[in-house]
C-alpha cells in the first residue's frame, strides 16, 4: 500500500505546474492558500488550476477547506514526509542517518511533530465578557496549537467590561489586544478561516450568523452574562470568578481532545458535551 500511495504522490508531482503549485502551498504553511490566489500567483486559468488541484488532492498531498465562498488548499506535510520516508527507508542499509542531510527530511517521532494550528472563534452578543474571557484563556492554554478570536453580533461600543479586563490582567493574561468587535470582521474573504465557532449565549440562536464556511465545527456553551450580574462588588467578583473557572475548565478539556484524529461528527459531539462538563472527580 505504501508503494502505491507513494507512486501516486510522485506521479501527481511529475508535472511542472503541479510541482510549482505544491511549492506555493508549502510556502503558505498550514493555513493554506485560496484557490483564486494560487491561480493568480501561477498565472493559470482557474479551470486549469482546478484540474491540478484535483490531482494533488486525489494523491493525498493537499486538502481543501471552505471559508465563506472561497476554497483554501493546504499542503499535507505528513504525506510528503511519508513519501520521502518510503523512498529512503532502505538508505545506507536501513540507517538513513548515515545518508547526510536526508535524515532531516524523514518523519520525526509523534511527540516532535509540529501540530496543525486551529483557529477558534468565540461568539456572544456584545463581545465584552464571556467571549473575551474565552479568547484570553485559549490564547494562554492553547499556545502553539490554537489561535483564539472573539466577536459579537452587537459589540459593546465602550469595549470589554473593565472588571473583566482587570480580572484577566490579575490572572496573568495579556489583555493588550482584547477589544470588542463585530463578527462581520471574520466573514470576509480576507479574514482568517475558522476551524471552530463556539457561541457562549442563548441569544445568538435567534440571529443569522455569518457564513464561516462549511467545514467549521460549531458548538454552543450557554453561560450567564456578566453584564446582568447583580449584587455588591464582592458578589459580582465571585460570580465573575465562577464564570472564568467554568470557561477555563471547558477550554482545558477542549485543547486536550485528539482534534486531528476525531472525525467531524465525533468532534462536534465532544464539544457539545462541554456545554455541561462533568465535575472533576476528587479522590
């Protein structure tokens, strides 16, 4: 099977336009390149590019992802490494480290491989508290594997709630880039494409969300709105701490999921379960 897969891969690359296309997609990194932009860079007609993209996709060397009305294609680096590994597995009597720099191109142990980067967008109405907290928490605990974003359907003009910013700052989060913003910022063709969109309030269920693409995995974790917290300062602080702890618990479970091995339906089911995470069992 490795022989057939490798032969298919090398055959797909055995054409000048496809080889250059593969180089452009590799240069774009794990986020990939829009099909239209790839056609522009290569100076080929979109119809011709579709033919070459299909050949590379059938060989398992690239994978498509939809963002809005655009298709993005990303190089599958693990597949390329496997092809090289198959070609070189008998090098130097089974000891490729003796074959010079080729050893650097072979697959590394799983613990050393670079994990793909996933974009996560948290939504709530005003993007002033819940989604801001979630963005800050994920930015900290998901560093290197996840990129965190947040937005709202009606962002608060004055920005995030001051008490939320104070709490996050006191807990060691970088708050310099946190701001309230519209979800429309993430719906345009130039916006980063999302892998996950998680809503944090019930109100959004009655509104028309932008099209974030057909490959986005969605979930809803309805949580109370801090803007509606009543009571004195101490009581509000306690409720805010409880909200922070709830989001942190969910997000820590989320980042521990085997995202790259679960299919979309199984992954969505696991995310939906986090709407009501099980309490931690203590000995």
